[in-house]
């Protein structure tokens, strides 16, 4: 079918406008999870050969799939770490524009299935995709480097939808070509999306939603094909999610909510997402979400029950409007299906704006349709003006938000000020004071936060970290931190923070009593029943080993590392402990740890290793020779 040049030209203008309004945010820095996901770029001296390429791309731990396609895409921008965020963000923006183009194509193909007039379908597709492209809520996905994972997953899902609809349109003309298009689109789209981010597994379910909402009168794929390629994968996904259903009191030791509380909270969150999408604003909650008010009951807070009722009512409306207003039905049901994985029974963090990147894909289609219907009631020029105003407002808000994202430090401070109940936010403010030389104000900020949130182990250790870092911690600070830590609830952030405190406590210029004082803090966490987790418990002997080595107690350091070795059962961790022991001239222990590391290597299959077996074997051999050489130079192993 012939493409009208006017909507095509308008779409190009929208792409240019999106590029323009996002431009101020391209100079912003890295944020939160960026370092966690990208630091492995420099773990082995950079990604410089096939071995380091395989290690980085297939060594991801952000999700069950490892997300290798997303990790591979980061190599378009840099191959080492630390790096510059400004090198990564333009690629994210280009992906956003490409997603917008694919959404427009998929929407046009969908409207053809609805038998819309071709010219009208083109304009509706362009306007609806323009609203999505220019919406300020998408900024936190596009300008947050690591959310390229969400972008790539959305890209392949949209490509799968577009390819499927293209094939569906061929059913009456060439069935072989139609089924080839549909099968490849579902199969390849799902696989590529999942290896970018796991919610790509939703593609078959999203296509089922699309099929459900397409009006009668078009030829549908054969029932057997739909059953095998759409229904069965969707049922498998639902069965997978059913395995996570656990209404016990504490199903997730690392979370401050149980499953029922999560579902109550997600009802409120979904309503908030819809509000932000339909009534956009410049900046929302941002990325600091650990202070989100959890729903503890149907009326705690009181908005919980109305939100649950609202979600149920919207779902019923989506089903009811299938025949009467199928585009409304599609927008609602697609939105809920898009949130199924991340906003239901899996124990993820509660709130993130990027979860709407895919879910909101067709949310603006009813608006476009409504404007088209309005043209039949009032002057078309007035409707055009209304549509233009909508896009101008969205573009202005996105431009304003992109300017906020230009300065990551100020942006984090803004989020922190907007989230007074967030321990992470209070630490951000304190860290800002520390970096600007206002140490006492930073300490006061954390002490006041601990008064308000005495159960936060993260704040407890963050305060100690600030004092240790500035060498102002005294014995009573360690004792107070340990006493609080003995009874505080599990906080995953605290596990990371205690490791940072230990690193500062054993730093070369740290006061001599710091390692000994810090041993009591580590003991307190180790004995806290709330921290009886594998990850936390294996860290404790390792941290104790580092502290004993800093005290020059090599025997105790060796004993603690020996305890940590089987808990980690990891070649990389074994090599690290061996090097640390050898650096203190504990050569006999270092060789013993190296022997254990070699046994771990021999016990693991190749697929369980982060690097190739031959590389590890060379490292072990080289390290053994170096230790034996140093032992010969500095004396017999001790």
C-alpha cells in the first residue's frame, strides 16, 4: 500500500523533535546500577580479545538469561571501565528512535487489520507513536544507560509484533509466506528479546492480546498454529509465575514486604503509572524507590483498596470494550500484560518507571482514535490544533526533564529531597556533603536519618562508612554500629556497604585499631539471624580474613579464607584470596588456597566458568610460579 508523504514527513519531524528534546540529557553521568552492570568491561584489562569478549558478554548476572545481547551492545560505546556515560547515551537515544519507528510500523499494520482507511491509519499510527516517543516518562529509560536492556528487549518485541502482523496480513494472499513470517517473528523476536531482558518472554502473550482485540472479519491464523506458538508459550509463562506464589510471612528474606503486600502495593503503583502516562509531569519519583510506602493492608494506606478496585474495573472494561471499542480494549489489556512479569508475584523491587517502556506501547492509540472521531464533530483544523498541542506539551516536558538529567549529581539530590523516607536518599545527601568537604553535615544527616529509621542496617553502616572514610571513627562508633546491627532486619544494601567499610578500614592510612574494631561489626552481622543467607554468610569469613591480614595475624587470616573457599566455590574468588594472602607473604597458606582453587576448577563444568578453563589454568600456573619465586626470595613459606 502507498505511504502518504504527509504523515511520513510528520513522522520524520517527530523523530527530529525527539532528538532535539533529548539532546540536553546526553551529557549526564552514570547512575546507580550502571556501575554494577558495566564494571566488568574493565575487569580483565578491558574487552580486547575473543576471550575477554566471551567473558563479558556471557558473564552477565542481571537476570536468568544473562542478557548477552544487551551486554554486547555496550561494546558499541566502549570496551573498558571506568568510562564516560556520554559515550553510551547517544546509542540509547538512537534505540529509542528506532523503537518509535517500529511502534509506528506495528501500529499501522494493526490498524490495517482493523480495516481503517489507509490514510487515517497512517495518521493514527504516526500520532500514537509520537506520543510514546515524546512522553517524559520514557526519559528514565532512554537516559539511564543500563536500561538499554529494557530498550533492546522492547525493540525485539516490537519487531516481533510488526513481523507477526505483516505475516497475518498475508494470510489471504500467500499462506506459506504468512506462516513463515509469523513463525519467525514469534520465535526470533522472543529469543532475541529474552537475551536482551527477560520480559521479552511476554511476546507470545502480547500477541494473544492483540489477537483477542482484533475485530472479526479478518482471516485468523489456524487454531493449531495459535495454540502451539501463542497459547502454549503463554500458559508456560503463567505456570512459571505460579511457581512463585507464596503467601507465607517472609517469602523473600531480602525484601521488606511479603507477596500479598507486594500485590497490594503494585495495584497502587499501576494506577500511579497510568496517572503519569495520561497526565504527564516533568519528573516523578526517579530511581530512588527503597522508601516507597508499602501497602500493609487493604486500607493501609487507604488508597490500596480503591486502587485494587480500579485495577479490577479497568480489566473488566478491557474485556467489555473488546467489541465496542477494540482499541481501548487493546490499550488496557496490553498494558496489564506488559506488567505481568515485573509487577506481580516475583520479588523484585516495587517501583520502576522503565517497566512502562513496553507496556505503554499502545496506550495512546485510543487518544489518536478519539481525535479522529472528534474530527467528525468539530472543525478538523481545531482537532489538528488539539493534537499538535498534545505533542508540544509532551515535547516540552521531556525537554525539561532531559535538562534535569544533564547533571547526575543534582538529579540524585533532587530525588533524595523528594524521598525523605528512603535510606538510599539520605545516604546520597550525606555523600554530597562529604564530597564537598562538609563532613559534619553529612554525619548529622545520617544520624538524623537513623533516628527516624532506626531499623535501617544500611543507614547504620553508611554512617560508619563515612566516619571510617574520613578517619574520624572512634571505638564507640564501631561498638554502636555492631550493637544496632545485631538486631536490625536484613538489608541487601547493608551487605554491600559492610564490604566497603572493611575496604576503608584496611586502607594503608587508616588508624591501626580499625581492623580490630571492625571485626566486632562483622561478627554482629554474621550472628544476626536475619543475615543467615548464603551470600551474606560466605562474605563474613572473607571479610574477617582481610581484617586479620591487616592486623598481620596470618594464621587467623588463613583460617578465615579457608572457611570462605567452599562457601564461594568460585575460581575467581579463590584466586583473589590467594593473591591477598601472598601479598602478606603468607606463602604456605597461599599455595594451599591455590590448590583448593585448582580443585574447584577441576570440579566445575566449562559452562559454569566465567572464563575459559585454559585461561584459568594459565593463571593458576603463573600464580603458583610467582608465589614459589617470592617464597624463595623472601624466605620459606610460613
